[in-house]
């Protein structure tokens, strides 16, 4: 079995499911979409990390975002649980921000994956996960 090498950066295409949705099928499908989006970065045989975790979530909606930004956090974390980390209680730090089309954002030294999210088709969400929530304060904003 292999260990996960952090940081992980990936994009999840589509409109995130809200924590408040009453549709269990939509929640399950979103959770699977998140897992599928990160799976190519993980060793084939790996243990989910037991380390403390930090997560950066940048959402790029098609237009004005419907609903509250905080309602999309938990469904992302649920999709990563047991795949990237054992339990979402390990998450020590979360940075989340939405970037609606009319809002121009300046990023300092954006990664290739973040540039794909910024310049690609919307809706999409950029995710960065690290196992160093204290030392890694990298959130890309200029």
C-alpha cells in the first residue's frame, strides 16, 4: 500500500450540490464525481491519510451563484472522505471563495490546474488539499 503525496490539486466540473439538497441521489452522484476527479492523482493501492488536512476550494460558477457558498463545503469533504483522508474531522483549515464571471481575480503564481479552472468552461471548482494546515498557507490570491 502506498501513501498519498500532498499537495493534491484538481478540478471538479459541474455545479456543486448543496448540503441542503433533499435529493439523496444528487448527493451520491456529486460525491462520486468528486472522487472520480481526484482518483487519477492517487496511487492505485493507497491508505487514506490520517494527517491533519487543509483544503482550498475556489468555485467558478457560470453566472451569479445560487445559494450560499458555505453550503457546498460539506459535499466536497464527503466526496474526499475515505478516499483522500479518513474522516473530515481531520480538516483543520478551509479556504473557500466564489469567483462569479463579473469578478476579476488576481492570482499570484497560479498552478497549471488553477489556470485550467480560471480559463476553462464553467461551472468548475478548483480544489487544493495539503497535509500541512499550519505551514502551507498557499491560497494563490494576489
